[in-house]
C-alpha cells in the first residue's frame, strides 16, 4: 500500500507498507523521499528523529548540487542528431494544457505555459519525461530503418529491433538476434549512431567483445578506437535524464 504524506521540513514523502518487510528502509533522491516499512511498524515510524531528518535534508542538498549543472531552463537547448529542442512561452496554454510540441524544420518547439516554473524539482521531472517522449517517438521513426540499412550494407541478419528508454547502455543484442536500442541514441551524431547499430549487429555473429568481434568492427570502422572513445565521452549527454 502506498500513500503520499506531507512531512515538514522534508516535504512530500512516499510511504509504502508491505507485509513481508522486516525493517524500515529510506530511499532519498534529489526529488523525493521514499520510506518502505511493515504495517506492523507504521505506528512507531513517526515522528522521525532529528538525526534522520538532518541526514535526509543534507543528502538531498548534495544530490541537488550534483544535478544543478544539468538542470533544464527555458533557455536550454537540446541538440539531437536531426534537430534542436527549444522552449518557448505561450500565453495560449494553461495549467491543464501546459505544453505543446511542434516540429518546424530542424527545430522541435516545445511551447509551455508562461507560469510553469522550470526550477521546481518536480517540474524538472515533468520536462524530462516530455523530452523522453519526443526522443522515443523520433527513435521509433528512424532507428529501425537505419539499422536495416546498416545490416544490408554490411551483410548482417537480425530478427527484430525494439526501442527502449535505457540510460545505462546504448543497445543490446540477445543470442536470438533480437536487438534493443535506447531512444537516447538520438542525442548522438549520426556516425556514432551507426557505430552503435553496427556494434549490436556484430553481436548477431559474436556474442562477446573478443578478438573476432573487434576484428569485424575494425573491418567496418577504420577509426574504431577513436569512435569508441567518443562514444564513452558522449555518455554525459544522458545526464539530464537521470534526475
């Protein structure tokens, strides 16, 4: 059972009770606090000790400082492979209809209700979810076609391709040749997108990163080592989506 409570000075707390839980656990993120406990302990959980409250507030402060450089603002621009995402205030929008999305040429315009406060932590999550929807839609349109082109060009065969929202890996390939691709690939330049797609296609022949795998990759990409370094450095592009 889950419930949301307001607990000063922490703010909103998500409280979950489960029968099979033997101890109370606290999960703290920059946005919220989650407490999981047994329904047997619920009556003794509150009030939280001063030490516990201080620990939660200090932890959240550190996390917010960590993510502040990646905070999205009305002036932020997110560059993808084919377009730039920009934000525009629009007085025609309301609190109920906060956003409107329109693609014009190489620009993806996200209009927003002028009173929407970007700096609010919860609103940051809303924007991140919105951006993810935009990226996923574009990824579903482009990536399945592109990987088929790469497969035909270099002589690979695969069974299927799916788009997901994975943040920890750009793609994966199963032993049955089913390929998963992250929608965040759209944040990369085209040559790195192709590098990832061929990487996963190579796994349809070699399910490891051994000598044969690298030999196949280097047959296709003479600058394999440089592309690999660029891909690792590009991981920071997904930082704003980890809030």
